[in-house]
C-alpha cells in the first residue's frame, strides 16, 4: 500500500491514502477513521508517523480529534466569496445552513480615538460594542466584535442582535448599506477565543477587519471577525 522506497515521506503517503478514502466516501462526514493503533498496524509504520499524518490532516481541516473518542471526518469548509457585501445570516442561509448567535457582550461606551476617527465620530459620541459568537448548524464558526455609532442605530437591542444586524439596519428607511473595505490576516487563536470557537490551542484563525458604509457615505460599523481556519475558505475572482 505504501512505497517505502519512494522519495515521498511515509507520513505524506498515509495522508494521501486517507484523503482518497474520504473523497471516495468510505468515511462520511462525522465518521471515525481507524485508530492510531490500527493505522500503525495497517501501514507497518511507527505510531509517530501515523500521528504526524493525522495532525497534518487535522490542521488542514479534513479531520478533527475529540479527546478520548477518536478522530473524525470534518464537514467541508464554507467557501466564502470575497466579492459581495453580505451578512453572516445571508451567507449561511445561502448554503442551507441554519445561522444562530450567542451574544456575549453588548455595551454602550465612548470608543478609543482610532475607532472614533474611523467612524467619523466627534468627541464624546458613543458607540455600541457588540460581541457575538456566530454558529452554523450549531457549530461555532466565527467571533464578531462590532462597533456601531449609537446615533445611527439608537434602538439597537438584544433581540435584534440575536437575529441579523444587517436586516435590522435595512428596516430603517433612512439607511441603505453601500460598500465596505476589509483586510484579512492569519493569526493563532488566543486562549479566550479558543473557548468560544471550541478549538484547541494552538490553532490557526483568519481575521477580517471590515469598515462598512451606508450609501450616503457614513461609516456604520467596524467589525473585527475571527474565523475558524478549519471551517472557512475565502474565494475571490480575479481578472486580467
Ligand atoms: C458579516 C460581516 C459583518 C456584519 C455581519 C452582519 C464579514 C467580515 N463580516 O459577518 O461585518 O456585521 O455579517 O451579520 O463578512 P448579520 O446581519 O447576520 O448579523
């Protein structure tokens, strides 16, 4: 099954073998793959080698481990286009997934200077600071920390934040969402966020910072989103 004389390392060959069996549907989503001991015997390699293959497949999001239970096949990543200004709720519904939120922070405050400047706020003008954990089919996908000028959404409340923020904003006839600027970077998850996202330390995350504007040019939100790197893939179309 494995070629011991190949220049391709054994752990890579095991990864390829497992990937193929997953692609062929032998192990479906959520199914357990054979244990490390079984794989060690099957391939005639050391446990270290098997562990390396499984760690790599888990890091790339194809498998996930559960302490004391085993290793399972993960659901495919969400493919998120970077072209449209859509909301989390819209994105998940478009994929046939059920979105839900847990509101872990909601307060009114005077923001730091850089946030105030980006939101074009004068001295002493307040923002709502909202922190939500966002789920798809009850699995944590992302954490969003959002700043919104109180003067634009004075009636923002917990009920609205348990649903879609964008549909709450768009119900207001004065406000039409226009465009946004965003930047993306990779990082390692912090201890606190690893608990919210239910991932191990260390794990990779993707961070998106977005500033969104109404069609009248006013900035209405600054969002710092932390996405599980094992659940998301971002796509963009590029032309020449
Ligand atoms: C998306 C947006 C976020 C927006 C949220 C509204 C990114 C990076 N972020 O997650 O800016 O606040 O959707 O979602 O795409 P909602 O309408 O479902 O509350």
